[in-house]
């Protein structure tokens, strides 16, 4: 008898299964509700893929909703970038795109109904006074002197707030719940405040804006969201979420479930801190390849498949944990190993002169595009008397067991070309090696000796000096040298890695890179990963999606070849 595969489900899936089995819901509808006040980061990717994945697993719906209830820092720029990032990840909201601000009339009516029920009041206390009146962990809050205003007075004042008759910050609308609650969120929370700000979508139509804890459950309920998934910091807000759903007139009662946020070492996930890095010019922008933003990761060369795989493998948990950044790199390396085309590039070039190769002669050699995928084919490159090689592939006085080029050292392979033996070098007046000399074996095409002898030296990558193109290569590493820069007792700016970016100029690449860059220039770059390559022996690199052009080739190192993640 064939055994069935046992599928292990996470706690959210188990909760959904229970709700469906008990008839609480007859379908599944999830959502991703970002505030458009910045760019999405890798932590948001976990939430996006979780919500979208569950909607697909249960043949349900996935909604994309912008939580644009606070106009202070919201911009259309952020709306557009968030859409591009989500589509890049592969999440499809189809025709379910919503904006919280479109629900402002319904939210206002819900607030009016709370006032009529005696469950909301207009308060004249300042923000500081409200905090004082809420009490402490050991003492209950005390009533606002305005808590017992009549329904009629509250209705009048709230309408006048909407009409712009009062100064900003002079009045709020507060829910009337429980000042003795052990949960501070239930001690008469503010649900509306006055803000004279231009809204990116609603213009100047409104000057009162709902607070997140009031707006969010109403939006979920109106969209028939069944399971409102959010991070653990909202666990204490769940009683207020449920109170709003139960006390306003809505067509559906969603269930809030919390999960642990994604933490990654050597980085910060706080949008406030990421914004500080951008605004103070510490990084080049939200899409700086060192940033954990999705646009930054995309510019660095991360693929949607690698991020989806990463999020799937770290799973969903109830308790917070920190994942190694090297595991994120591991997932990218796995993907690029299968998909990235191989090419030869030299980052720190020194000239190799093959003294017994005929001057003026040039030939073509064939190299594979990807040895893990024979169907990817091959490409041809030119070979001549002078080539560029890596400076550290030559050592005049070798260390023990050195297998690369050194005078009278072991025979080495030039990848795809010939066997060579180093005979010496030339130095400048400062003692720097400027040319390396070698002789080749003409009877070793492709690097295979005709007599079948064993080659003891290494295989060396190279680029033909006659056809090589210059390129700029940006070598990235962790933005923070401290593995935990987000610690409460730390100044995260003091944890910066001063060597997180090294810019190399005068690098040498194969001539076909110009055509690849030209073709890429003609495509719509926004929201897409640029072509990626494995620079043989060096790592995985991609065209920079912002600065690279046919005339000025720029590559970003995505990840090294060596895997530092301990499986």
C-alpha cells in the first residue's frame, strides 16, 4: 500500500482549517495592507508571500490594500514602488486593489454611530494629557473631563472637526471602553484626530483622519477578509480590533492572527531607521544594493525565486527569531547556480603575454554558458597573444602549495584555451608587476594536453586584451559590521560597516556584455531584475539596473561563490 505524504502545517493553517471545518467562514480571503510611507523590505516579503500563499492554498482571494490613513509621509511614489515590488515577487491581486482612504465616508459614519450609541466622545485633552489620564501598569486610568458629554454635543463637535473649525491637535474622537483595563489599548483610545495635510489620493477633502486601530478592522470587515494576519506587536491590539468589529455595523467579522516578524542579522528592518539612512545620505537611496528593501535587493541581483524560497524555508512561527543573512545569500546562490550564465571577467587585471604565441594571430574558443544546464548552450570568445588575468593569479615568490602562475611553477590551464607555463614577469619603477610572461603548449586546445599528461596547476580565467571592455564593478558586503545593530541599547549608525562597498574601475569583461547591456537598456527596467552572471571563480554579478549603460558598464556583486551558511 502506497503511503501518503504527510504535510506539516503551521499554526495559521491549522487555525484556518478549524475555522472552515466549524463553518466560521466558507472561504479564505487574505490581504497585504502596507502604509505608503516608504519602500518595502524583506520583512514585508514574508508577509506578502504568506498572505498570498494562503489565498492560493485555499483557493481563496488575495487583496492588495494601501493603508493610506495618515497623510503625513505618504506619497504616490511609495504607492507605485510597492505595486512594482509585489508584482515582482509574483503575488497577484487581480482586480482586488483597494485604498483605505476610499473608505473614509464609511469610517466617518461608523464613528458617528459609535457616538450615537454612547461609545465615543470628543475629547479636548492634549496628547500628553491623554497619556497622563490613562494611568500606569499598576493604576487604572481616570476619566477625561469630557468623557460624559452628551450625544448631541459630541455629534456637533465631531461634525465641526470634519468641517475644519478647530485647530490641529485641539480635539480628538476617543472610543469609550474601559479605563481599568490591563490593556492600555482599551483605555479610551483615540480613533480620530485632526490633520491639515494634503492627502496623496483624497486631496484636501478631509481634515480628520482615523487611527490605524479603528480604520484597519473596518477595512478588513468591509472587504470580507477572513483572516487578518499581522505581526506580533499587534497582539495587544487584538482586543481593540475585535471591539471595533463588534461595535460598528459591518458585513463580516474577520479574525486577527499574529505571527513573528522576520529578523535578519547584520541589518535593520525599522522603516524609520531605513529612512534615516536614506535622508542622511549614508546610502545612495532606498534602492541602494546594501539596503534590505526589495528594490535594493533587486538592484543587487536577488531574484523573486530566491526570496520566495527563503521565505518558504524559514517558515512561520509565533516566537521571534533572527535568521542569518548568509542563509538569504545561500538561497540566492542556489538559484543563480542553476540559472546564471557563466562568463569571464577580471576585476584586478594584470596583463599576461604569451611569448611564443604568434603576434597578430587571433582565434575563437568555446565556453559553456552553464555547466549545470547543458541546454543553455555555449558562446565563443576571442583569444590572442595578450590577455588580462587576475593580479592574484600570479605570485613571483609563491607560498607553499601555490598552484597558480609563478616562474618555473606548475603548468596551468587558461579556461577553454591552452595550457601555459609561467616564465617571468615585468615590474614598474615601484616594483609592481605590470606584465606576466608565459609560454603555451599549442598541442593543448581547450586546455587538454595531447599526450594526456596530468596538469598540476589551477584553471585560470582570462579575457582577451584585444577585445576586452572596461567595466565598473561594485563589490558589496553587509551594511552593518555588528550582527545585531537593531539592539535597543545601540546607536545603529555606530554599527555601520565602513567596508560595505568597494568600487573597482578598469575591470575587464567579455565584449558581448556591451550587446547585453544595450538590449537591457531597451527594456522596461522598473520592477525587474537585471541579467545576472557568474563571473567564473569570482562570484555572481548583475548589471546595475540604474547606472549601467552600453557606454558605461556597471556590475553589482550579488553574492560570492563560497557559501558561508552552515546547513
